[in-house]
């Protein structure tokens, strides 16, 4: 079974679908891709856990492009998980996305599968992250956006969604010229405090294995690696 991803299809202007790895037990990947092509799909996603060596080998053997190695990090929370907020971290309350914030949102996706896959155009990548930050600011896919701001200039930001007693971090970005100054750590501390106030039991965040700066930030902030997933793209 191939599930069409309506949002992706509408965004990119062509038919996008996803295959459930469990479906490959009854029908080969080659047959699934043949059906997808006949059904006018242009792009198929297949996400496989890292240690399923057989399925990963099958994906690679069918010319799957390893677009990303997605890692999920989690942190368990207890009542004492709270920090004194930095005086430079604020909730972003404007309904419109400022130029500073948009630039940071685009920078935050520099290691994403949409930037790493050369078939996607720069315009498609920019459109995706522009919509992502716009919908976050409007609180459609996030409960808040927090920013690190000095002298009226935003140097970092983070988005968070509360779901099922978990704080889910979405986008995180720090200005390229301001990295290494603890801005990311202060934004994470703000999120930890807000999650504690809202009685969350844990916080989760997804990043790319190759994004060493982000991985280092999460580990130093107390997160632990939960899972690694290989994301394949099949262009038809």
C-alpha cells in the first residue's frame, strides 16, 4: 500500500507518497515502486530503522537516495527540571514572521533532507521552511515560538508543541555569526522550564546525525539518543 501525502504533494506540485516498511513483507519494494510509477507518483519516501540491515540493503539496491539519517533525542523531566530564564529570551508574539526570524528558519534547515537531496530546488526548500515558521508563529503547528534577542535583533529561536504530555521541539536556529555563545543552550533551558510548568513528562527533538552542532547541543543539555531512522527518497 502506498499512502499519498497530500500536504507534500500540494506543496511541491507533484504526487508524493510513502511506503510503510511493514508492507514490504507481502510485496517487494520493486513491485511497490512499479505500482507507484503507474499511479503517477513522482517521489516516494521510505523510512527504515538503522539496524534493519536487510531492508536498508533492499532500499539501496533499488536506487534509494539516503536523504537523511534522522535521530530522535529525548529527555525525561522531573519537577526540579527548571531554570531561571535568560533575560534575552522572549516569547515571539507578532503574528507575522520578521526578516530576522525567517532567515534563521531557513538556516535551521541546512542539514535537512530537503536541502541534502539535490532534486529539490532551492525555491522548494525555502517555501517549505517559510511555511513551517509561518504556521508555527500562527500557533497552527506549535504552541509557542521563543526567540533570543539583543538590541532588537533576533539571534536565535526555538518552536515547541505540547502533545500527549511531551514537549516536542520543532525548529531550532541560531545566527551563523553568533554560534558558540550559549544561545542554543539558553533556548533549550527556556523550553525545559516551560515543559516543567506544563507538567510534561519528557521532551523530544529530531535532528540529523550529520548535524554535529545540534547533536552536541542536545547531549550537553541532557538529552539521550532514542532512535535513528534512515530516510530514503525514490524519484520515479
